[in-house]
């Protein structure tokens, strides 16, 4: 009754006016204040280390017109140099007259040489920038970031869009790639573990394919950089390896199997595949359900328990099989036993990698810090050296 | 309506007062106390709730602050005291105003706009503050559901991305840091002083004092929950996230398809924050009106004049927010407990009597 009385006291017109004002603000599209002709909409940035500081390759989206035949996203790659990343970005304005806009920047690529130093030297600009989304993807690439960004992708007009496809939700769930964002990398860096990881992108020529002369790849940039030109060899990209970081420096890599193992530990995998053997023949299993975790037991010698539970179905055999076998998803006990061994091997290698590199991507220090500050202070310098692994895998078949 | 009803007052305490603590305070507390950022806030809410309880006990007498003070201390002393409270509110209102300005410029624009983009706020405050304080009752009625929906929306989109274990271990930052965080956060807790200016305009009902304190604690619980979620999302980088309630919800996975739909809820909270920012100014004007009576043009003149002064101050401190925050939270922070925590219980023994000219 009281509630009804309250609602009756508020004029409906006022509610409608308020609602209209809020909806208008939301759908105003900033009142069209972004002048696309004067703005460099940076969709990806590649950072390399140079002798005098940094070089930043900005991939800038360019409107391609309404011609359906030439639809898609065109881009221009421009490389600028300077003593800081900020200088490189602002040099864009001096060289092109375009005002750099980072609000749509979804990818930052770090060159292989750049990650030999503390990468926060490059990334702090983006962390400080209120107009830059901190959930943009972050990755390391083989060789220089400029070379990768200016390469001609075989699968998309812009190389950054092709690379971002590698980091899609579906790709991540396959367990073939471990993605990370600027925000989460910074959390790892500034956390007690001081560790994080990034996908490691490689490119390789697509055999038997060349870009056409009217390719939408970018035109040349400034400072001696160039976009991909017509006729350049088309490239495909992979990111199955994972770069490990300790205190901002790259200290090692996870090969593809360990990338899968870490994905399984994080419980991320759905519809990803891995192979086991039966009678010496390869059998591929599809992960249908996955849970995993790492727990730390500090009683006696510190022990890290790495547990992975997987429910899978038979996906493919490397040999011919009768139709009765093809019609069944059930995985035989022999394959399950071998699958357990395979995963145990992956997890064991993963753990050794953690110890050897000192990169605490298993977050053992964080776990200890949260459970006992006293023990953390006692063990923080020795934990990774002394901790023993206890690996528990449970691979089950779909019934 | 000449009085603020119980429902309207509870709406203010539970829904509106917490919004002012969601902009800069979380990052500030994270800078000082790290994962213990919620402890100083919890302590502040408990103390403020006690102060709110005292003020609402005073409301039972149906007298304004000036009537209470002048009845015991005399007219002159009463005027001086009530003007001092008004001056304090003017001072306390400066930091939220600068916060609001930075918030509008930083969140609603994608490049740094000029001060003029915030100037319409002063037209809004000049109009709003010329209205009698009692008319805020209807505003509380309107804003409470807006704040509730806005906060719920932000939390729904935020909670899923938070690692709530990040606030462990409790007390890791140490007693000294927690104490510094507690002292520094006084600047955001002056709600009891705002209520002091509403005395005489509150329609007192039985059990209102403890119910009001409970409502305030309810709002406080929401803020503490937000602080824990905020730290759970940003962990060690939380101190870099200045406009907290606009940051936490953006990681919701559905937004890659939907776009930033959370801005709808952020707009709702921003609307409430704008009214909350103007409230100290209204309180300051009310103190002058209580001390010198209410000639017809005075509220308008005061409102325009003080809004103009605030505009000048904002212009003066345009790029000195850090200095102002340090001055308020590290040097002048002691003023806040004096006017918000000490004054209400000290007023309780005063009998007071109705002043003729009031």
C-alpha cells in the first residue's frame, strides 16, 4: 500500500523524461564528434626496441568506401620512432596530421627483442592512458613487430585482424592458445608472483599463394617503414607457443603441449583435442568437459598439486575402423590410460618449466600469500626451488 | 511538502549517500591500503552510522540546528556555529565537485575537453540550490530507484570478473596503512553534517534514529561490497583506476557483442552523483538562511553567488586535483570528524528553544 502510494507521488512524465534523456545520451554516438578524416583510428600497435629508444608501428584503419567489390577493412601501417612510446604515438600527428586515437586499439604486439627488457617500459603509456581500453590483447611475436604487422595476411585484409582471430574465444577454448590482456598482464606483473604470460605469434609463408596487386594491405608509412605492397607473399600466423614473463622480461616459452596443459589446468578447454595411442596407433580425443586447478600444501615439504579432470570422446583414429567403432564416441580403457600418461607428461614438463624459468604462472606464490602472510614471507624466495609436484589427472570417457 | 518524510530520508541514506563514495575513493584507498581498502571504509560507515543515529535523535525535537544552538548558546554564538557548519560543508563539497568534474571530462569525452564542458553543472547547481532544502525530499524519492538500478546493473556486470580472494590476507597492508587509509577517507564521509542542516525539516517518526542508521549501514554494505569487487577485478593495479564505478563492469564478456551497455547504468549513477555533489552547497546556503532569516531573494542570490565561487575554485584548481586531494585527505582531514562525528553527540545534551526569527 505504501509502495503504491510512493509510486503514485512520482509523476509519470518525469520518469519518461528521465528515461528519454538517458537513452538519448546513450545512443547519441558522441554526437558524431569524431572526425574520421582527421583521426588516426589505431587498431593495433607493434612495439620494437631500437638503438635510440622505441619504434611503434601503428596499424590505422582507413575507410574503404562503399564499393562492395572492395569491401572489408583497409589499413595503413606507419612506423614512428622516439625515446618513449608516447613520443612515437604523438609523432604520428607530426608526420601525418592525423590525431592518434587509441580507443579502438585491440592488439599490442611486442617484438622479440623488446621483451628482453622489462616490457612495462613500453606498456606504461597504455596503462596510464584513460582513453585506451586496458582489455586489449597483448602478444609477443617472433622477430620484429613491425615486420609482422606490415606483412600481408592470407586470411584477412589487415594483419591485426588475422592475428586477433587466433585469440578468439573459440581458439582459447581449444587449448591451442593462451591469451592475455593488458590489464591481466599488469596484474600479474604487479602481483606477488611478478609473473605472467603472453601468446607467442609466429608467421610463416602460405605456400602457393601471393597477394594480388589490388590487395587492401596498407601503403607505405613514414620513417622508412612500409606496409605490405602488392605481390608480397601472403602469411599465416600461429600462436600455439606461450611466452613466459618474470619481472616483465621474457624468460622462456611453453611449447604447444604445455600451452594445452596450462589451459587444462585453468579449466578453459572445451572441444579442444589431444592425442593418445592405442596399440601404437594415434587416437585423437575431444575434450567435452574440463576442470582443473593448482593447490599448494605447505605441510612438510611444499607440494603443489596439479589436478586436471577431463571428460572426452573419441574424435578420430589414425587407422581404418569398422562402422561400429566409428558410430561410438566411447573411449576404450587402454586409450584412457595412455591419455592419462600423456597429460601427466605435459603437466610434469609444465611444472619443470615453471621451476626452471622462475616464472610463477601457476601462481603458487599468490596462493601462499593469500593463505598465510607469515609463511609467504618465510618461503617466497625458495618456494619455486623447493616445491614438489603432485600430478593428478583423471581422463574419463563420455558414456 | 515542507518536511522530508521518513521514507525520503531513508532513501537518501541508503541509496544516495553511498554514490559519492564510488568515484575516486576506491582508488585512493587502494593506493594507501592495498587489499585492505574495505576496512577503513567499513570503519567509516560504522562511525557515520552512529553519527546519523545521533542526528536523527536530534530530529525528534523538531528544531533546526540554529534553533538548537541559539537556545543554549545565544543568538550570536548560534549564528557563528551554524555558519561554521555551513563553511565546513562548502569546504567538504569542493573535493566531490572536482571529482565530478574530472569524472565528466574523463569518462564522457574521448579527448580532454575544456572546463567549459563542465560549466553547465553550475547552472544546474545554481537552480537546484536555490530551492528549499525540504524540497530535496522529492528528489530523494526520484533518485533512490535510479541509484538502486544503476548500482545493481554495475554490480551484475562486474561481479563475474572479480577474484574475491584478492582481498586476502586481511590486514596485509599493516595497521599503519589501514590507519592512514582511515584518516584519508574522512573526506568522503560528511553525511551526518549534511543531515545536521536538514534538522527541523525532517518529519520524525518513532524508531527513526536506529532505522536511519541501519539504512546508512545498508548503503555502506553495498559500498564495501563494491570495494571488494573493485579490488577483485584490478588487484594490484586498482590504485590506477580513478573513476571506479565506470571501470569495473566493462570486462563483461557479452559487451564484445552488445557494446558498452553498462554505460546505461553508469549514466544512472552519474545522475545521482550530480545531485549528491550539489548537496553540500545546498547545506551551506541553508546555514546562512538559518542564521539570517529567509528574505525572498536571498536563496537565489546565495545559490548563484556560491555556485559562481565554486566555478572559480574549479577553474583555479583545474589541474591541481592531486594537490587538493592531498590537502583535504592528508592535512585538513581532521575537520571532518570534528563536524560529522563529534558535533552530533555534543548537540544531544542541548535543550534548545524555538527562536523567534527562525
